[in-house]
């Protein structure tokens, strides 16, 4: 159980660090102005940025609650599957497995962070970030040319 708590803490810390880095490096003010400049006034964009900085800490708290709930649900699903095949395993062991599996889902966010933070020096928008889906089937298609309902299934899991 102690190992699970340590892994869960590391997962939360890494997720929060990645989210913070995404906010500071990828989702900068220029992206808001480039993406929303034609739809909203400058005052409204500035208001959104103020609210983002004012309420940003709440997202980190929600992340802790979300991951705890998600790991519990995944563990229950695994336990249910093992029950149907007559295998016995403790919930704590399955919780540990779910935590370890969740680390893999941090990789696409790291790739986005590195790509837009290091390699992309030009101006980009929310749609550029949204259509950038490393490690997914969407890389084989042009996201602007396919039906919008196909984008989500093709991109798989994205972003922390």
C-alpha cells in the first residue's frame, strides 16, 4: 500500500508539473490572442487570462481528485474482470497496476510540451495544438480534411 501511495504521489506531481509547464510554455498569451482575436475583443481575452491566473490552482486540486477516482474505477473494472475469469487479486494490487499504467498516458503531453515549447518557434493557435496528436492514428490524416466526428476516435487519449 505504501508503494501505491508513493507511485500515486509521483503521478500527481508529474501531472501537475506537466500541466504547469503546458500553461507557462505552450498556452501562452500569444496563443489566446492568435486563436480568439477574431472572435472576442481584446478586453474579453484579457479577462479570460486574468481568470485563468486567478483560478488556475483549482485545476491542480481537481487533478488530484480526478486521478484518485479514475484509479479506483479502473481497479474496480479490473477486479470485476478477474472475478469473471475466477482469478483472485487484491484491490490494492490492481490499484498499483492502474497507477503504473497511467504513467504511459503522460507521454503524449510531454511530446506536445517539447514540440510546441522547443521546436515550434512560430505563432500557433489552439487548433494547431488540438490537431497535433502524437502517438495516434490522426497523424496519418489531415485533421482539416476529415469529418469532425472522426477526430476524437482517431486521436485516442490526449493530454493530461
